[in-house]
């Protein structure tokens, strides 16, 4: 499994998998650990392809956010489908993460900071 990784300015944009669940989470986590060895300062997780997220995916995301923040980085999310956003709301993750409707909106706000 390869995550789609691009950059926009100084922001690393990571487009996540279609299903972020117990089956895919370990592989995604392993790939994220490898990617984050470079200690990016600004990371945008794009959920535009993600149709389903389970608690295993949320755990990986939270762990990754802690790692990024530990090194002074910032994490932002974008393009959550209504179903995925609902899972984030139920889990209280909308209070933890900055979430934008689209990639363009997120990148515009991240450049201002």
C-alpha cells in the first residue's frame, strides 16, 4: 500500500486510503512512521478518497499527530465525507484536529500561518 504523498509549498499532503480500518491501519502506520522520519513541519491529511474510518484508523491518526506535534509540526485534515466526519464527531476528534472542507481551503489557511 502506498499513500499518495505530494507537497504544496512547505506542506506535506498525504492522501489517505479508501478504508482506514483494522485491516489497513497497521500498514498505513508503518508507512507514516517512515515518512515522518524527515520531521515535516506541516502535514495535511486529505481524506477525499476515504469512505470509511474505524477506531484503528483514528488511533493511527492520533499517534501520528502526537509525533508531528512533538517535533514542533502542525497537522490539518481536509475533505472528510459526511460519514467520516460523523465518526470524527462521535469520537470527539473534531475538537482535536483543525478540519477544512477542501484541500484548497486547508492549504490557503496553512500558508497564512
